[in-house]
């Protein structure tokens, strides 16, 4: 697949796990990938890995919970590239195992700021470039916890239910401009971040980050006459 060669892609949470896998996959398809996360060291490692493989990547450390920092980043995309063809909102955090009435306002705010407000801020900053080009793809990485009740994860689930609602509504807002907005909702993923809070040492049965990267590749290379709005990914095997 070479349909995205020469395009500019932004991937948040790109320092590890799903984000790193998605960034490498998009770079392998020919996109210039802008890597966004807070961890400068890990970002630099992913950037070097992409470049060593012959891809194009630029790492930028950004606190996605800081509206001014996000605005500065999106402005830099406008100034340097004048385009954004693909936006993957992947950055996320989870707090699992705490009942809602025991969840502090600080934890609630951190979940909402990272999982829901950050995608809003990124879309707010970059959608105008897509509207001007009358083309683009926005992919939000959600979770099956955003579709199903999960005991001890009410706050996390609420953030992902919110992200799903944001995705479906923004998709309708932007369709007339030739922009597709999709959501990928995986189950348990074998990475540094687990949507269900399970033991990572038992990760052989889980979805792999590369599986999600493959789903992203499918979305960004789909026929221009089609629109895959939602992808649900479940582990092929049940938890032992």
C-alpha cells in the first residue's frame, strides 16, 4: 500500500506501545510522521528507529493536557507543513480497580484531560487544515471499555464513551469536507498500557500493538468511496 506516500501524519502517544507501532506503520507506508508525547527520550528512540528503517519522522515533546502547548504544536504544523492529512489520537491513560465514589477529582480530571480533552484540542487545531484541503483522516483510539461496563473503571469508561460520542458527531460535522473520522476500539492490548488493567506478564493472549497499527493502515488506505467509521478489535483467544 502506497496511497499515503508524501502525506503528513500526526500520532499522539507515539513514545511507546500502540502509538509507536502506528507511527512506524505509517512511516513504512511513506508518510512523514510527527511523533507527539511527553517522554522526550522515548520519542527520540522511536524517531531514530523510523529513520533507521528509511522512514521520515519528527519528534516533538508536548503535554497534551496543556491547551497552550497543543496550540503551539498545531501552529508549528501549519507553519512548517501547511497540511495535516492524518491525525491519530492515541494518547491515553487509565485508572483501573477504583470504584467511582473512591475516585478523586484529580484522577477524574487527569483521565478526562488526556483521553477526551486532548483529542478535542488536536482536532480543533488541525481539522482546519483538512477542511481547507477538503481531505483527511482522523482516527481516535478508544477502547471496548467505552462500549461495555467495566467494574472499577467507571471514570476511564466514561472518558472512552465520551471519545466515541465525540468521534461519531465530528464525523458527521466533517464528512461534507471529504474528511473521515473513525474510532478503533480494542480490547486488552499487550503494551505498556492495558485498557483492562491486567498483568502485562500474561500478555501472550492479548491484541498486539502491531494489530492496531494494521487497522490504522487499513483505514488510511481505504477506497475514497468508502467510510469505515468504527473498528472493534478483540483478542483472538480468551484470557486463560
